[in-house]
């Protein structure tokens, strides 16, 4: 089974009759009718509703489903396809999956999606609720990426798109020689948005920082321009770590700028777990 108990770390087993998961210490977790599993005990929460708010989740979903990042998502899927085992199930985890956009893109565009067992984890319950409703073939859980309640060495590949995670947990969850695929901002990512906010805009580094004991296999840069409308621009801004710096005049200019074209620039890095 893929899951372990978040309280005692024992294996969780599915009880078909009750549609819940139980461990030998009798901790139990019900499977929601939407198909997701909440493995974030109340004592592990640092707020009443951890993660992004419903409003933030909806704004991000509307922006992504408009297709602005689909070109990058297809490149991500192609890398996964190239390195997946077509003769056996490939266990894949989307770390910090949000409302599941990239998992859906992988399922839709993979040349052999039937061989992929897709999982997603996020601390925001409302995001996982939305992800599970839209993708019945994937397995989603509510949990923290700092302590992911999955069995050790269960996954063949983990991917994360701008998501924070624990290096220790990534190493634990990947099989020997398992793969980590990261998406990080390229040098020119959202350059035109930043020009409204910063006096001196600096480029991001090209090289992604990998966890210890991982060796880079390949990297790919995907860059192009998008032209979101004012509402979509504001949603995009809220997805960035520099949104809090945009105030007053800068916000007005971002929203009112006519026909604003924005560069998007991504670095996709694939790395292999070394033998420890």
C-alpha cells in the first residue's frame, strides 16, 4: 500500500466495507466521497485551514486552465514519458499539486497514461477537493510536504512545480535510482510584471538547486510570451512570491496596461537519486 499512518507511521490498509484506511494501531482515516484522503491530523495543522485560500485556489485554477502554462506542462509530460517504464506501472507523485492541473495535463498528454499511477499531495484541503473531483484516475491526499505519509521507496518519479518540499522526504520516497523532476523560474520569468514592482530587476539562476545525493541527467529551458487579460494578470501576480511587494500605483499599472505581453521562462531539471 502507498500510505503510512501520519500518527504512528505504520502501514495504512484499505477497509473496503467502510471505505476507510486503518493501521494496526487502530488509527483510521475516511476516504472522502470525492475520492481523496485527508492525512493531515488536527494536531499537525498550524492554522485552521492551511495552504492557499479558496479564492486563491480558484484564481490559480482559472489562470492555468486558460492554457498559459500548457506549453511547459507538455514539455514536463514529454520528459516523464521518455523516462517512464512502459512495461510496468510507473508511480508518480506531484508534490504540492494544488488543484491538480499538472497531474491532469500529464494524464491527458502522456503517450502511455494507462501505465502511470498518478498521486498528488497538498496541504490545502480545498485544493485537493477540487483536484479529486476533476481527476478520478489519480490519488490525492491532504498532507504536508514536510512529512509525506507515503511508504518509503514507493515512487519511481517525483515532480514539483515551484513547490517547496523536504529534501529528506524526497530521498526517502524515491526508489533506488528514482527520478526527481523540478520546474523552477528561468532567468526572464515574468520579467514585465517585475518591472512594475522592482527598480532593478534581476535574472533568476539557470541552474536549479538539487537535494544532496542527486545527479542531474538533463535540463530544458521553455520560454515564450503570454498575453493575459487584466483579471488573469492579477491572478498570475497572486501566484508569485513577490505579490506582497505590489502595492498602489504598481497594481494599477499592471491591471490597466493595454495589451501587456509577459515573458514566461521555465527551467525543467531531471535528476537521479544516487545510491546511498
